[in-house]
C-alpha cells in the first residue's frame, strides 16, 4: 500500500516543527528544511507523510513543540514521572511522550485517532506502545496490556475534555496524576469562537477553564493546579494546562489550585502577547 503524500509546509506544521504555514514556507525557502539529509527547497512539494524531516538551526529537545507544553506542566505542577507508566491521549507526533520518557517515565501508551503521525524515533522505542487509529472513548483497561497508567497527559483536538475525563477514571491508578491541555477553541460554544477558529476574548477563556474545573470536580478529580501553555496552538490559540489528581471514586473532588483562573488567564494574555510581538 502506497504511503499518502503531503505538502512539505503542511507536514512541518502538522508535526509541530514550525508554528504556521507562513513560517514553514520561509524556513523551506531559507534552505533550513531537510528530508533524509537532502535539502527541500519547494514548500509546495508533496512528499510521503512518513518522511523524516529536520529543521536545521533549530535545537529542539523533543520530536515536536508539544514537548514544551508537558515540560512546563512537569515543572509548574512538580510532577515526578520516574519509573511511571503513562498514557498519552492524543499523542500525534509524540512530543508529550518524548518529554515524559526523557523525564524518567518507563512506558508510554501513545494513543491517537490518527495514523502514521508518531515520530520514527518513538515507534522504535521499546518503552512506547503505539496505539494508532484508536478512539480513547472506547478504550478499556484490558487494552492496556503492559500495566495501568499512573500518569495521563491529554492533548486532543475537535473533542471536549468532558468526553475524555470520565473514561480515564476507569483505567487511571489510584493517586494518579493528569496533565491536560484545555483548548478553548474546542470547548467554547460556536458563537464564542472567532475567525479562523481563534478565541481571543479572555472572558471566554475564563469561562471555559471554569467549566472544565467544575466538570473535573464533579467527576471526582481533585484540581491541583492551573497554568497556561508556554506556546500557542498551531492556529495561534492560547491554551491552558490543568493538573488533576485521581484518588478513586467519590462524589466530588476538591479544588487545591494555588492560583485563580483569572490570574492564569491574565498572565497568559500578557506573556503570550509579548512573545508574539517579539517574533
């Protein structure tokens, strides 16, 4: 079966190597993009989707930008992954899995509805269980044959966390931790999402984070912390990170976050706006 082809600039963005198509085009034209050590010079050239691509001049410690998101979660929430089994829900290229393994995780279930996205380096790693073409909503504990996870990361698109968190409870070990990305563009009502799928209104950001916090508490998770993603999504959206703890089935969890939702949203807008100006 032949491998599907995709434009070079599109692949660069899909894999999280470069933030936008425009930046990807500029990088290709500048001669910074290579496939198997051969320079690519046409942004619109179609190449096999499984081609290994590198961007010269970029020293990225992870297989994709996603690794920076989990890195911030681990630092901010003081999470220790040493010798832990994790499930990476929405693994895509594998930035979260890569970051977790570099921080001592002993196994990662890399799960995604997509296919052929996970970086080759991770596919070959015996610590990674590749679960492609898998919808997490239908996963059961029996599917996780190498042990249940003590940690879960969530980075999903086009679906609400409200459909993920109830299922996760059925397989996460007691006292397990969750680091989840809250993506306002997939949680807010359609009328609250602006042009090109971007949510800019900080009041909408606050409402979305509050909704997810309330939902998690009602599901029995403890809310241990909140922060914002250090980078915007590929489409430019501000995203947020939440740290949840699962102590086992109970009616309501407790909110122990040391920072308020308003604080986090305000800081996100200030910091990421400054970053945007500096680019």
